[in-house]
């Protein structure tokens, strides 16, 4: 499962959470071998709400709950701080409201549970200590709830590969600790709100394969994006403000939208390693600077309205016809020679 095609940070975060839950060691303090009675009752209520599936066979009153599969306890307090349930096609039902009985929960992962359905319940908003929330690869539907803005300690939110609809709530922008959001592969529509502007660190935003429309917020130009994937939406307007010297951007995918701007005027951040702006309405030419971007591994500007001679030397020799085809009048290797 961890050999995912998701962006690198997502894989690292998710796999570390899953490994931590799967390999959690019981506390060396015998008094904390069993978790808090309230936490234990909540976990048993979660098991019951999901129909007592075999996945939770180790969850029995006779066993110390810090030893239960998918459960992580704090070694000093014995409180349940992690719950990672993943990869079970037979687990059915909705997200249990009994989660509110785990007030110390910091990491919640519900991943690759294709029969888990229904909306994200308001109970999630009461988990005020959550720093990481993953509900991905499920049949969960309904909106991305605005009440998620109440999770003021949240640093990472992954709601990808679900059936979520509606708009992206502006309340997510109020979480100052949030540095990573993945809402890819849903059915979200409407305008793109301002997101991740309060973080002082590098941020990661993945919104691909939705139905988002309208322009990128102008304020995005000041956000320290490291990874940004807005591909396969219906976004439009000028996206050139995302680029510029001195920015943190390493990975950017704007492909299959309706962006319009002059690529000739763009200055790319030096550490860029992935650029896909294909299938848009971008004009101008390919800047000569592209050839000197030493970290650049992927560069695709195909299916736009570009003209002029391609740069030569440096990284340009590593790109083929696929990267430049179907433009208005680009020329030079690997395309046909420019006319004199």
C-alpha cells in the first residue's frame, strides 16, 4: 500500500502513521498497560457501531487496549492518541460518532475502507487534539464540513479518493497550524478559497481531479508552496503568480485547466523538479532559464498556445516531443527546426 503514486509527503505521513499504529509497543509502566477506561469504552463502542467486524478481533475487554490492533497509546499517560484503521474491504458502516470518547486522539487514519460510507460526522470536530486526520479511499460522501475549522491543532488533512461534494469550506483557512491538505479525487466544485496562508512553513496542497472553477486567489502568490497540484479541474485566469525567484516551489501541476498567462515572463524557482502546465491556454514562449534548472526532472507544456524557439543545452536534452507537442508555433529540437 505504501508504494502509492500520491505525492511524496502524503506517502511519508500516511505510512509513518500506519507503521506507528501497527507496531505500537505497550507502555513499560504496568499501570498504563491498559488504556484509560473511558478510551476503552469508546473503542468498544466504535467496534460495535461498525458491526463487530473481524478486523477488530483483538479488541476484547480481556485484552489491554494499548495492545489492540490499530491502537496507539501514550507511553506515559496510557491515553489513546492514535487510531489507524486501514485496508479492509469488509468493514462497512459509517464513521462512528463514538470517536468523541477519545478526547486525547492526535492521529486518526481511516484509509482504504471502500465500504465505509455516509458523511463526515460532527463528532470529528470534538477531537480538539487532532494533529493529523486522514479519511481516504472510502465511499464517504457529503460535504467537506466547515466544522473541521474547529480543529485548531490540525497540521495535515487528507480527504482524498472519496465521494465528497460541494465547495471547499473557507473555515479551513483559519487553522494556522495546517501545512498540508489533500482533497484530490472527489467531486468538489465552486471557487478555490484562500488556503494555508497562515502557515509560516512550507505547505502542500493537492486538489486534483475535482470540478473547481474560477481563478486562483491572488493571495496564493505569497504562500510558501512546496507541492501544489491543481490539475484536472476547470480553473482559469492567471497562474503566473505562483512562480518567481526565491520561492519554495518544488512540484507544480496545473495541467488540464483553462489557465491563460504569458509563460515568457515567468521566472521559475531554482529548486523546481516537476512542472506540468499542459492542456491550458498559456501563451508566450519557453524561458531560456528552463535549461539551467539543475533539479528539473519533468517539464510538460504541451497542448497550449506557445510560440518561438525552445531553449537548448542543460536539461533540455532530457525532454522529448511529448513535452512540447500541440502548441501554436514552438520549434527547435525535439520539435521541427525553426524556419529562418
